[in-house]
C-alpha cells in the first residue's frame, strides 16, 4: 500500500491566501505547503487507487504529486475542504464509486451519502455507495471501515484501510475532537501509519472563543474548541491507538513558525509504503 499525503492543511491551507504571517512566509521560503485535506492510497498489488476526500485542490494535487487517478473514493464528511473538489472528476474519470456513510445526520436530515448524491446529481461518472459505519467494505482490493468520530455539529467519520493480503494498515482519524467513541478507537488501533487531526498546538486554545476541552492530567486541552484535536490531543490519541508511526494532518497556519515544521507535523507530498 502506497500512501501519498496530497493535502495536509486545514480549510484555508498554508500558505493561506492573502496572509503574510510568519508561518505562511516560512512555508513560501521553504517551498512547502499544506493544501486542503486529501489522501491517496495506491494498492500496488492490484494497480488500483483509493482516494480519501475530494480536496478543492484536487487538480493541483494530482498534477503536483503525479499519482494515478482514483478508481474509488471515500468521503468523510460534507465540509467544503473534504467534498467540494468532487466536481474535478468531470471529464477526467470515466466512472467512480464514492463511499459515504448512510446514517442520517440530525443537522442536515440527510446522510453524507445523500448529500453527496443530491449536490452532485449531475456528475454522471459518480456512483455513491451508501456505507454503514463500523461495517467493512472491500474496495480497490482493500478493506475499508468508516468509524464515527466527533466533529459537531455535523456527522463525520474516520477510517481504517487494511490490505487483507499483507496486513498493512492505515488509520485516519478524520476531522475530530479527542472524544472518539470507544468502538471507533478499537477499529483505528494498531495501525502501521496513523494520520491524526492536530489542527493547532494546545497553547492556542485561549484564542478560541470556546477555549479547549478534554484536558489531560496536566490540564492541557486535547480538543481545540469542539471540532478538532490539538497537537497534544492528536499525539495522545496516537499513543492510545498504539500506532507504529504517526503524522499530524489538517494543520492550520496558526502554528507558530518555529513549531510549524517540526516532527511529526506532515507537509504535502509525503509518501509512505506500508
Ligand atoms: Zn498565515
Ligand atoms: Zn470538517
Ligand atoms: Zn476539514
């Protein structure tokens, strides 16, 4: 399984348009970036590729990292930075199965699968496959399991992707607070590579109108506001999930410049063979 981190940024990305903060400036100087979230998984045994989320930067990411177009895809939730690149497949991909959760979201009265189908009903190549969380589906020769996470007010899902032949396992937390349900943690556990949402360092919680939550024994918030894990929360989650290797993703330009490119914060284009 070859994993390429196409997009490792939050919803504005780094550099952010119109921003000359130290972190965006440092990114420009280093020639690195964090575009909106997407992960490419290539099954080298079958030659198929599975895409996790449709970044608005889809076209640019595929040109930049020169990875094969997807044969299937998963959408974790309906926020702009994860879904709104789907239109890019028009006239580029002949047919595409898109897996998305089938549970009704009380916030929208629709499941993620229904929202994707309704919003992109004109996209003929796309077939939405409503998928029950915590039940494993088989796609691109891989076992894929969506797991509920906590990203209020919308439903959102993390996922585990396993190669049944080699046992290689990739886990992705999705956009989530530290409050990932126990049965979801069990599915995400023991990955060779974990991609964990660590949007900002815990020190920035004082700037969030809602502050931080889910403090550890030292009082350090593991959740930023209500929707995302702090860096410290993501690292604690990685420890809990017993991941072999962890990269933090969905990173904001609010990281102070001197911390923004430290390990284990990911940048776009990283590639891992599991
Ligand atoms: Zn900036
Ligand atoms: Zn989100
Ligand atoms: Zn997001």
